[in-house]
C-alpha cells in the first residue's frame, strides 16, 4: 500500500494494481498477524496513524533482561499500538483515492501471472516470489501470540518486553482499551524447535496473567535485511526485502519505509537505485543485529545464561535506550 501511495504521489500517470489474496483488505488473518507496536520519526512522520487506527499512545517501554530492568520514555505522538486492520484500510483508501486499483480475492500463484513493467513483492514472510524463484533468504525468527481480553495486565501507555534466556523475548502490549485487551507473545531469534505455545503458557503463569484468549496467531519474522532487494524487474519490500528490526521484530515501520522508497524509485523510472538506498538506510542496525543473532546462537549452545549477559552489555548505562524505534 505504501508503494502504491508513493508511486501515485510522485507520478500519477503510472498504472498501479495491488493484488490481495483475501477478500477483505486489512480485516483478514494477515491483517492481525502482529503485535501492532509502531513508531514513527524523522521524515517518515507521514506514516503516522490517526483516528481509529490508534488503539493506544505509548509513553513507556519496560525492558527486562534477567534481573535487570530498563525503562525507555517516548514523547507523545511517536509510538503507538495500532489497530492495524484499520490502519491498513486507511492506507488502502488513500491509495485508491490517488488512483491505484486494488484487486481483492486475487491470490497470485506465480510471478508469471503478473505482466507489469515492474513488480513489487510485498507478500510478507515467507516471500512467495523468493520461494518460487529459489532466491536465498536471511535470518528468520518464529513467533506465537495470543490476544487476551479482560486482562489484569492491561496498561494503556506501556509496552513490556521480557528477554528470555532461551534466545528470544516475550512481549505484553496493550490492545483494545475498551476490552482491556492485550497482545501477549513470544518470539525466538531463530527456529530452535521450541514449543512456543507451551513457552507462552508458562510465561503467563509466571507473570500471573489472566483474561480470556480471543485470538491466536503466529508466524515467521524475517530478522533484518533479506537480500536480494532487487531481482530482474522485481523489487522486494517489507518482510520480503528489509525484514523486521532484528532486536525487536518491529517490521511495520520498515515495510512502510521500504515501500515508500520503492515507490519513489519506480516513479523516477530508476529501480536500480533501490538496493543502494535500502543499504544506506538499514545497514548500520543490521550489522549490529546480525552480530547479536550469531552470538546468541553460539551462546545458546555453550550456556544460555550468557545470552542475558550479552544483552545487558548492549543495554548497560542506557537508561534511555530506545528499543522500539531507530
Ligand atoms: C506474531 C507477530 C507479531 C508481530 N509484532 C509486530 C509489532 O508489534 N510491531 C511491528 O512493527 N511488527 C511486528 N511484526 C512484524 C510485522 O507484522 C511485519 O514485519 C509486517 O507486517 C510486514 O509487512 P508486509 O507488508 O511486508 O507483509 P504482511 O503484513 O505480511 O502483508 C503481506 C500481504 O500480502 C498478501 N499476500 C501474501 N501472499 C499473497 C499472494 N500470493 N497473492 C496475493 N496477496 C498475497 C497477504 O494477504 C498480506 O496482505 C509481527 C509479526 C508477527 C508474526
């Protein structure tokens, strides 16, 4: 959607067709496959949610690593818990208003089904196009999440992230305030074969989290850059190209950013520029992320406690460390 908006913004004459496999935009399974934490900054402020797209404005992030706890404050209007389904619909309305054609109930089976001069793969993780073309992918994490209503741990302005010594993290994010709803989930920096559902059950017990589970979702998260970003006339955006932020799994912001950059390159008829802009925007955090993921996988084999020690080194002295944004 961000690519469609961006293309139409910069060159209204280009015909844009968005193919969505579900019959509804946003209000489908994929639309809710997320913890919904989102932050905006710098020039990307244009992707700030508004109105019904916002469930909560986040002012604090509490991060727990072993016995250590860190708190990061955020000014109002920067970090949010989205009503992601509404947010996607808002983007779709914007794209349509600018002249993009959105075709729902339109599952692409093969890249050969598409005859555009330029193709943008925004099919999420795993990328349907990369699978078909046998292109390599980067680090992939695994997640499992439950939405719980009437919960005793709803705190509207705070997100909580609790790192686990098993090589991943748990999160407790506020969701719909009218239902005292929270998203409680677990994510692993790799596919270590754990039973995530069981891990979350134990976590909820330890944290004495109560409430009624009303939605369950899980899936893969690409941790950091997923090269290649461009292959022939295909640009990879969002999870298929830039992936999620390696430490936190935050991918919405990166999907919007990369989509916007792809749109600009297409509008200027210069898609070859896309990989270098992406590298410039994302490489710094990715280097740190991939060192961290590699160290984590080695430490897990030697002694899992070392994982927490490493994390604490990253965070030590960083009272204001900004985990949910870069
Ligand atoms: C459990 C979980 C929790 C997460 N929590 C957060 C969080 O709190 N904050 C955050 O920023 N990120 C979070 N993420 C990551 C975030 O959801 C993704 O990074 C982000 O959604 C990527 O956006 P995307 O547009 O690239 O892909 P997606 O959001 O996956 O969208 C892909 C779209 O392509 C459509 N599609 C797929 N295949 C086809 C096909 N063959 N034909 C037509 N249409 C197709 C899908 O229906 C979907 O609409 C989480 C992910 C998971 C799994």
